[in-house]
C-alpha cells in the first residue's frame, strides 16, 4: 500500500516538472522574448526596490526576490507568460510579520509557505481558484491598492516611519509629523514621479515611464545636492550566499498561522495573475497546479538569499504580454537583467531617493483600480456590490486573508439564498386521465397534488415543506418530485417529518418521480422506508393518482370504477403529468 501511494505521489510530482513542450515554446520566437524580458526588467526594477523597502527588509531583499524567485517561477511555473517577484499585496501581509517576528521571521514564513504551496500542487488544489467570485477579486484588488497607497505616505512625505502595523494609523501619524516638520522636497519628488507615470501611461503606454522618472529624480537629487531627498542607501554588489541561518526550529509553531496566510495569498494572487495573462492572449492556458509548484519552489529558494515571499505579479505580467512575450524565456530574461543590475549597478541604484520609489508605488496603486470594472460590478446586483465593499473594507481594516475568507463566506451565503429562492412548491391540477367529470370532481375534493421544483436542501426545505404540513380538508397528498434538482439530509429529514405529521392526521402521502440519485439520501434518514411502508411510492403521477383512488375506495369515499379495463396511459401523458 505504501508503495502504491509513493508511486502516485511520484507520478504527480513528475507531471509538475517542465517538459519538452516548454523547451519548444522557448525556441519559437526568442528575439521577441528577449525584448519583452528587457522591457519587463526595466519596469520591475523600481517596483522590486520599492516593495523591498515597504516590506521592512530593505531594497536588497526586493531585488533578491525578483532575481531568484523570478527565475525559478519562470522555469517551473505553469504559465508561459507569468512574471513573478515581490508584490504590493504580499508586502501588506509582511509588514505586521516584520513588526512582530523580525526579518528572520519573514524569511522563515516564506520558506514554510513555499513548502505549503508545493504540497497544494501535489494535491492538485490549483483548480479551486475558479470558485473565487469576481466581486471578491475586485474588492480584494481595491483594498490592496488602498493599503499600498497608504504604506507609501511616510516615504512620500520624507518623514520617519511611525511605529505600528496598521496602515491607517501609520499614515495618520506620518501626516501629523509632516504637518510639524514639512519636507516639501520629498513630497515634490513623489508627486512628480507619480504624475509622470500616470500621464505618460495614457499618452505613450509602451514607454517605461517609471524607470525614466526614477532616473530623472535621482539625477536632480544628486546634481542639486538635495539632502532632504533621502536615498535608498548602500546595496550589496551581488546576491548573498544561500543560508539557513535565519531558521529557528523553536519559532515554527508561532509562525504557522502567518505562513498559511502567505501561502494562501501567494496561491490566490499567482493564479489570478496567470488567469489574467490567459485572458490577454489567444491560445495560452496556464496549468494551475504547475503554477503553485513553481511558486512553491520560488518561495523555498528566495529566503535562502534574503528575499521576501514572492507571487505572480499582475502588473509585470501584463507588461510582458503587451510587449509580445510568447514563452517563459521572457521571464527568465527579466530575472537575468535584474541580476546584472544587482552585480554591476548597485552603487548607482543605491542613490535613488526613497520618495521617488514611493511615487512609483503610489502610481501603481492608482493604476490597480479599474474604475470601469468597479462600476460594472456595483451595478450588476446588490449582492455583488455588497461582497465587493465588504472585501475591500476587510482588506483595509483587517488583513488580506481574512478579507478573502469574509468575501467568500458572504458570497457563499448569498449564493445559497439565491438558490434557495429558486425552490417552489405549487399545487397542480389533477390529470383527468380515464375518469369521468363526476369522478374527477370527487377526486379533486379529496386529493391535492403538489409539484416541488428546484433544490430541496437545508436552505430551502423548511420554508415550504413546513407549510405543506398545514394542509387540511383532504384525504390524500401527492408529492410530484421529478423536478427536484438536489436533496440533502436536512431536506430528507424535513420531508420525513412532514409525511409523519400528515399520516398522524389521517392524510395519506404518496410520491411520484423520485430520481435514482436521490434515493440514497431519503433511505439514509428513513424517509423512503416510511413512504414504502404502505406502498405509497410510485414511478409516475398517473400511477400515484390511481393509487390514491384505490386508497379512497378502500376508505369508502369513492365508488369502485366501471368493470371495463381502463385505457392505458401513453408515455406522452405520463411525461405531461409526471
């Protein structure tokens, strides 16, 4: 048995590794991929630096993540177009972890999250991303954009970052400090860089205005000798040697919950980004399990080099697609170019003003908000608008994982409510069949037929089956169940309770059209046995009506039928009344 399980696990792991098809894709159009990778690297550089600074581990951590995680995710990931690295969403989660556990805690969390992602990939959990509703994703994105923007307030205003991990509180204290000691130079740099990026993107979307604006701000700060424009500071001229010195086994228990949060966010954002890339192209489809596997390996390796946890980056992936990338070679080139910058240009990069990076991230946060999508979602239904707002507020007030859980929970409850409202119970006229007008009138006086449409489950069962228990002035109730789409244990129990109550009042209950797939549930709670006790379960409604007539004859309510044989009911008639 153990050998079989190991064989299955080995087979799943092999399926997650790169294959010959990936190599063939890389060889298809290398020139376009090289150009796309270079463009993405230029866009990614200020973002990697900025998110590294925002996380609390420094710009060098952002660069290490972009190089190491970017390369491994490109090779082992499930998307040909995905670009991975440090992201704003992940930074939001890391800030409180740094405050509570320090830099070593963040590296440990990243390593643990990477292992979790690999396990999720082996368990084939990637497919469940499709069940996240669009309003949750939109609210999540809106909340992240707000948090990223608030995180940049201290650097944008050139004031020391206040203590705390709640972005609203930190931003407010930064504003108070700026009011006391204003640093207009830093504020001007941040506003200028953000304005150049936003205006330039509208007029020339193919030009990398982020790096141009950062270079211009750095040149101005150096030539003018502006001390108020605080630079990034010294950076190492290369990646550190891989090390596990940060890992403390005794701290693993306390870091388990943050690691789960980081793994969940990495899976959600990476699969969402890969889906966005698929939607922007024709003929490209990502493998969600391979994507989780690639992100897992990337997050296992990045902490060894001092990098923060990584995810697929929607903004960089979109640039990659728009510049013509066709294979994972572009993502590899992006990582390689950043590595060259780390080794060759770290003295120049260290002079970039922090306020300029804050401007880059402010512009990124603004561009994350798709006003058209938000308006469309808000106008769709009240439920969608409620889910979007709740998820966004929870992201801002709590944290990202709780926000997604709350959004999914509310969406699930509203979806159940919508499904439950589809269930209907309505009285239907009896079929005339072979009965005379007088016989039919007599039947109608003593028999009532109800048709159940839709799901018979916990959210809907009590609403109408308990109403059914109040039926009066009849001798027989026929339940037509051929249109019941699904039934659960709660629905079966309520049905059994209703049948029992009606039987005790002297009202016979007969059913027709129970589907084979629903018998197991009814059997498990004893409802089917109760119906079969006196032979009151029928395949079709005409048979149930004949059974009801026989029952009334035995009770002396109806006269016996004429001696001639009744006309057989055609299949078409059964379909009409069944």
